[in-house]
C-alpha cells in the first residue's frame, strides 16, 4: 500500500480551512450587524413606553393647571359681579360690610382660597378677608395696606372691563416682606366697573398653591417640575430649588443649571416637546391660558418631566449585554461547528484517498463514493435536504465497510495462494482458493450493490420538481397500470389488492410521482402490515372532493404503534431493516405528495390490529414548477373513510 503524500494531506487541510474561513466570514459580519439592529429595536421598544408615560404625566399635570385657572376665572367673575351688584359706593360703610360678608361666605365655601380683597383704582385695600387657620378674619380699616407697588396691582389697573389677570405664582408678601415659611400664592384680579356714582375698583382672590404644587409629586421617586418664564423652579424634585427668587438666589434657575435644555424647552412651542440630551430624557409643555378673546391674561408656566441619563443608560447596557452575549454565543457555535465540519471533510477526503490506494479493484466503488460525497456536500447547502446527509453517511457505512473487509479478505487469500504456489500448489489448495474467492467476491458484489441502491434512492429523493414530466391522465388507468406492473411481485404473496377508483377522474399533473406514491404505499403494506402466515387485503380507492382528489391505500393488517406513527415520514426510519427496508419509501411519498403534487399525505391508525390507512390529497390541476408547496387542503385534514 502506498502512503499518502504529506504535502498533499497538508494541502487538502489548508484548502478545507480556507473554505471554512470563507463560510465563517459572512457570519462574523452578519451576526454583529443583526445584534446591533436587535439591540436598537429592543432599546427603542423599552424606551417608547417610558417616553409615552412621561408625556402622559406632563399632559395630566397641565390639565390640572388648566382646571385650576378655569376655576379661578369662574370664581373671580362671580365675585366681581356680586361686588358690582351690591352697590355703587365703595366708600359707604354698609357697602363694605356687605362685600366683606359675601367674601366670608365665599371663602368658607372654597377652602383653597387664602384671601379675598377689594382694592380701589389706586391699589389701596378697601375690604380684606383672610383665612387664618380654621377662621376667616376681616382686616380692620387701620390694618389695610397700600399695594400700589405690586406688579399684579399694576397689571390689574390696565385691565379692561370683562378681563381677568392671573399673576405669576410666587411667595406671599405682607407689608413688603416675604412671609416665611414661604406661602406659594397664585392671584387672580378682575375689574369692577364703576358708574356715575362710584369709581369702581378691583377684586382679588389669593389661591393657596400648596395643594396645586403637591399634584406635581407623583410618587416618592417620580416628580414633575413646574417653572416660571424666568426659569425659577416653583416645584422641583429638590426642595432647595423651589421659590429661589423669594430668597434672592438667582443661581438656582434652570437657565443656569441646564442652559441647553432650557433653550429647547422655551423653543418647544405650545405642543408637548420631548428630547434626549446627555443629561437625560426631557419632556415639557408650556402653559399659556387664553380664554375667549384674550379675556384672561396669565403668566407663562412650564411643566417639565425629567428622567436621568443613568436610568436610560441602564436599559441600554442591559440590552447590549444580552444581545452581545447572544451574538458572541452564536458566532462561537457557528465557528466551532464550521471548524468541526472542515475537519470532518478533511478526514473524509483522507479516508477516500486511502481507500483508493488500498485496492485497485475498488476504484469504481471509490469514485461512486466520492460522487456521492460531493452530492451530499452540495445537498447539505439546501435546507430541505440538510438533515438527510447524516442518515446517508450512516447507511453507506455498513455496505462499504463490508466491501472493504471483503477486499481485505481477497488480498489475504491472494497472498496465501501465492505462497502456496511457491511451496508447491495442490489441488485442494486451488479448490479452497476458488471457493473462498467466490464467496468473498459474492459478499463484495452484494454490498456494492447495496451501496449503489442506497445512492439511487437518495438521488430519487433529491430529484427536482422541474425534471418531472407533466401530462393529463386518467387516475383509474394509472393505478391499474401500477398494480399490473407489480403483479409479478404480488403473486409471490398471499395478499390481495382491490382497486376502488371512482371512474372518470381526469388529472392534469404528474403521473410518474403519483404512480411512485401508490407503488411505495402498496409495497410498504406488503412488507410491514401482515405478520408471517397472515393473509391480508389491500384496498386502493379514490374519489373527487371539489377541485381536489382523495386517494387512499388501506390495509387490514397489524397497524402502526403510536410511537412509530409520528416518525414514519422521517428519512431512514424503518422497523424492517432486517428484511431489506431502507426507511426511504414513506419519506419519498411525503416529499412527492407535497413538493410535486402540491398536496399532502396523512396516516390514520388506532394501534395494534386495526389496520392502517394512508391518504393522499392533491388538486386535480397540479401547481406549476414555481408554485409554493403546502397548499391549503379541504376537509381540515381529517381522513376520509373512502
């Protein structure tokens, strides 16, 4: 035996390694790209509900502001109308008492108001009622104040009849000083028109904004912010930032802390603005109240929601870790499997070369094996035949191994014969050599025929649909021809075959594959359905069901166990291997029924001693070569009784 060349073996390994690398390169590129895309999609899927929830919270807080301002507008107009109707002379003592009495009743009805006042046109308090704890107290005349220096009073003097003004939300100020602890206050002013007997004035309601600001605190960890037009926090997650203007601390403003974010918020318009910067996710909505034709003048307020970047980054990191781990695992698995495949191919190539050098008489079988191996390699790239490669290799291993053993025996016999010739050949030696040689050649021929038969069956499974001849034929005639052709084999069995085909069934399709299915099903019943000594009956029937044909092959044999019924369509699965079964007959039937005829095949069995029915369903007009397999079938998949 000639040893293979070392350089040739190394060259083959390098060739397979290069192929493996070429196969791996697309995976090494594609898997990271897919991982990045999936990571982005998952992050977006997780952040979208967060963004929407933030927008909902901001809009909910804004609706609360609108409801509060609307209530203020309604209440101030009610107060101004009542004050106007009480009389024309604000200087009269009786008029002041009447106004004060109504204000007491009003504040008693609406506990959120801390103060109600009537000011003359010079912004001097004429009537004032304060809420002090649970009591409502009217301020005596000597304690009334001059509010002419306050901005809300100046704005009130500029109001026209029918207009109302909402002041900025700030701290309560008494006698020119901020009241501590800070009392957040929102004021609304309306004009009371005068007449010929009185100059009129202004009514003012002070709203205690504590409960209004409390609505912005959703939970202990989720807080919305409310800012004025100067960027001061009226309500903030950090209590130290609230009402900083009342303490003269101009550094505690959002334009100072977050200038870029503030510019985006201010330029956002009246729609909900949402943007993400390095600091985190910001959601804002501007409040500018307008009622009717500018009858209500209000300050500009901003409702702002904020999620820190750390929380968003945690979502991104978690997603990135998941997909990079998954992508790395996929790359590792593909790499290992590809290298293992390259190694296996290299070893297979070496084995073929060794077999070719071992025995010249097996050259034809070696070529056939090489062709079969190349066919398996090409078929391996087709997903529909990928699972069959291992089965073919396993089935070929037994006959080829036996053939190799027979070749080795022949070589040993030849060496023994040569030694006998050198020592003096006897007639008994020649007779023994002849008998042993004939037996070894018989074993070699039988196993090579077995290997060739397996390869032929596998090629039949892989036959493409486009190579099948299509024509119009009569179904009953086709089945009769198949049974007639099988007559010689059936006569050697005690079983009977009955055809019950509905006459006149014209099919536009593929008679060759359909005949193959009928033949395989009948042969399967003859081989497996009837135990030794039992006489059986096989029925072949068919009928039309709309535009479909139902064809069945039924036997009264031993049936198929439930655990085997789920695997009968698998390639190379057989319970009769000791009787020559290959496990490809029913697999070929399934492939032809689905891929070529455009239909399906089912099996009905209830277990032992109940018989078996195979039913094929296919359209009267077969689909073209480019049609999709797996067409919908009538009857919901239930087997017909025939």
